[in-house]
């Protein structure tokens, strides 16, 4: 609970048994999280059991993809304030307090991992990923007259419930390029948005996408295509 408002943390998860138990415990240890929802997206390992043992509520999502799992997670969360993050150790539970510090004045807070001072040793943020994320984020900022953006791929964000409820019906993406769609819909819904730097740590286990350079490049082009589709009107933004 934070200033009289309930707080939910949601973790989309696919084969995260190595780190998910520690992630759930770390976020609960902040003392202000009322519930943690883990959406198991067809994991082949012990993800669900590890999450349950740590105290999370586990929901299964059969439609494969980060977007589908995230959309289900945002639907399942019951809190007045909803924080989405990765359960792989890359994000610090204590950074919830950074996000909450802005929640009084903003509807949606995006995280960024591209600030050099916030990138920990061993984190998966080489020069290509860092500046690639900055480039695509700046493209979005320019095309949609958004807030200052430096990271299109950061998956830790905070939403006030009324803000996320306005944009949930507009979601269309089920894959790994869900994050830029969410950001576009947030900006075009006229929600008050801001981006803040978060700690970015070494991952527990192997990355499904950005650990492979060719997959990361393809994902970047898919994200750019999505952004252009919204800007050119092939997809309807939240304000339409």
C-alpha cells in the first residue's frame, strides 16, 4: 500500500525458474507491494512453482508472446497502481520507490536503462543495444510529440489504474514489440507521462531476444515499422 493506494507488481514470464523466486521476494521485501502476479507464458521449466512458493499469484497465458503475457498481466492486476517488470533480476525492487515518487503527478512512468551511470557491470546493454534503444525512442518522441524518451525497450513501467484502463482496449500487439505500442498509446491518450532512469543489472539466465544480435536487430526494425504504422494512420492511436 502506498499513500492509501494498493500496489500490484506483474511479471510476464517464460522459462524464468532461475530468477523468478528471488525477484518475487525482492519486490515483496519493499514492504509496499500488495500483490505480485506472474503470468506464465507456456514455460517448460519450473517457473510457476517457484513463483508460487515465493508468494506470487500465478496465471497461465497460452497465447505465446511477451505482448500477450503483458496484456494478461495488466488485466489480472487488482491494484490502484500497477508496476510491470521483468522477473529475471535485471530490475531492482527498490526502484519501485523511484517510480512511486512520480506517481502523484503523472499517470504513467516509463523506465529507461540507457543512462550509463545506471547500467551495472555484466548487464546486457552493449553500445548497439544502448544507442539502438535511444534512436528508436527519439523517433517515437519526435513523431508523437512525446516526453523526453531514451529507451523504447525498457519493460519496467508504472501505471495508475485509470490511465491503463483507457488504453487496454487499444492493444493489438502480442509479440516482443509490445513495449513501443504501449508507449504510443499512452502518449496519444493524453495521459501525463514521464521517463526516469532505473538500475539495470546482470540478467539471471539467458535472454530470449536481446542476447542474440540478429534477433535484436530484427526486433528493432519491427519496432520502427510499428511506430511508422501508427504515425501514418495504418493503426489507430488512443486519441483517435
